[in-house]
């Protein structure tokens, strides 16, 4: 391990319940947060990295990780280009950028949910939605109630 500066071993990094970490976190495999992180959390986009925030876990900062599981509190934006799971006790105060999202009843988001594909926002202009063009307004016929004819 010593002497090989650019090689990181796969493993789980734990921020324990009695731990408060101040500063940005960069990781490559798995990060489990049971304590408090006051800083941004980064993993390489497109990797298999996963951050899990347990029910007692708290994050104050931005999260940019491909796979995110939240069951605690996040105060900041979440950017997940693969999979995001918001469990029953999840509370997010910030915008959520996701490719695939799973929300369990009881989870809360105080911010915008923005779908992305390959890290890019999907913004549709007015009239671009296929569903809107396929929906036709029903024809309303005026019926003379006195005679019963149209």
C-alpha cells in the first residue's frame, strides 16, 4: 500500500455515530454515515461508489455520488447520476438531481426534484411534450335543452 499513491483499495469508510467530520470527503467505494459530515461529499461520476446516510446520519453540504441511500437528514443538494433511494426517515432540504429515484412513504424533500440523464438536466420546452400533442380537447356540442337537439 505504501509507495503506490494513486491506487486505492476497495472498502467501506465509516463515519461513526460519535464522530463529526468537518471538510470535504472524497471516496471511491462505499461511505456509511452514522454521524455528522459538515462538508461536501464527492465520488467519481459514473463509478459504482455508494454513500449511505443512516437514520442518525446528518450531512450539511452537497452530495455528488452515483448511488445514494438516505434515511437521515441532508441539508444541501444531492446529485446522483445512477440511483437514489430516499428511505422512510429521509429528510432533504435542497434540490435533488437524479437519474433513477426510489422514494418510500414518509420521506421528505424540501426542494426541487430534477431528472437528469448522463448528468445533464432534461428541460422540455413548451409544446415539445409528446403527450401534450397527442391529447386532443373533447369536442363540446351545444345542446338545446328545450328541444333536446344539438
